[in-house]
C-alpha cells in the first residue's frame, strides 16, 4: 500500500503547527525578555542553564549555542543539582531554568535553593502562573496550546519553543556584544565551518607548487611546467611581474588553432590580465571569485608579487565547497 501522501501530509501538518507555535511566542515577548538579556550582559559570571527531562536536553543545546557565540555557559541537570551539583552555581552567575509546567518536583526543590543566593533567575516556562514563574526574576513565556503529539503527551511543540527562545537570547547577546565572524572562528577552529572563517589564500598557495615561465619561454617549456606542477596552469612573468596566465584550456585551443607549435612562445598563447587574489584574503573569497568568473584557478599575489596558485580542487579538499 502506497501511503506516501498520507505521511507527507502528516509531516507538513506537524511542521505547520510547530511554526505557528513559534510565531505565537514572538507575540508573547515583553520587557522581561529585554531585562533578561541585560541581566546576562551585566553579569560578571556565567550562564547556568538547567532543566529536567526533555527540557534538560534543550538546556544542554542552549548552553552549546551560548558558548559558541561568546556567552560562557554551563549545563546543570536539575535532578543532579539537588544531589550535589548545586555547587556549579557561583555568586556572579545568572541561572536560566527551563520547565514547561514550571511545577515539577525537582524544580520546586531547586528554585528555593537558587533563591538563597543573589543569582538572577530567568524562567523559561509555558505556565506564567507556575511556581517557577512566581519565583523567577524574569519570565520568558513559551506557552503552547497543545503538543503536536496527537496524544498531547510527548514534549514536541513545547521543546521547540524553548529552543527558539534560547536561540533568541543567544543572538541578542551576540549582537549586543558585537561578536564578529573573527570571534566566531576562535570558537570553531575545526571542520569546514572553521576553515571558512580562518583559512587564507596563503595557507593554500604556500602548500602548492609554484608554476611560472618567462614570457618568451617556448610552448614545450610551458607544457612541461604545467604538467610538472600539476595545477593545470602556469603564471607568465616578465621582469618578475605577472603579465599573463596559460591554462590547460589555452594549450588545447593552441593545438586546435596551429598545425605546428614550433616558434610559439608563452606570449603567443597566454591570457593577459589574469585574475589574482591577495594572499591575506580568506580562501572563501577565492571560491567566490572563481564561481563568479567561471574559472578554477587564481594567481596569488602579495604586494603585487607572484606567490603561487590557489586551485578550486584545493578548496574542495579543504571542505570549503
């Protein structure tokens, strides 16, 4: 039996209900949200995020987002907190407590313990009349009419709104702190994402061979240079200045045009005014230039001096493309 349509309809309905719930919490935002952001900004300590059950999983993800966007944060499980982990919270920390109902037993035990100190408490809850809401300094309302679960039991829509509220906090803090892509790179040095933020043209060009020929080099020498350096290209120099470029494509066009290559030089077949890029530029910019120009190599320069080649395959191998 083909039930593809039924499955897709159900998935679309689920996503639609979730999106409407997210739109609704945007309408519930008030001064509490701005005050919560300011409290975190002014705190000299970290952000401790806690919860129980599925809310604890959301809390852990919010902590990861905070840390990667410049807001130091630590996850503390609410159940563990009342069994020894409360020492995680230091005097200058701000605490975010996440609970859909705001009335779970662990939260009712934990919150008074937190209130004994001077820590600001931010409550993310769907029940503004709950114990958590009454005790919190700031309430972030994540009310949902019902879970998308057909039995209205499994935490689904409620955890989605909690996650979105955490993201909203993180992005507001990021903007207010002026957290830049350079700062982001410091926290994401590994993988393709990090490379897009810190890998520079010189990091690639310096690891490649450096193909180059004189403007008056004969075609055989040009072909040998391209072949030996294995980049499908060579720079053409005159008095140590770039005057052109010869690619595999130029060689093919030459062979189609001339019955004999005797007497031909690099000057006869080169492309003048080749695309270049400064070595200090991010490698992701090299990719942008290549894509916009429909080419696969760029000549790298520093202070107008030829430094080498960056090839599209280099960017692919680095995971940038």
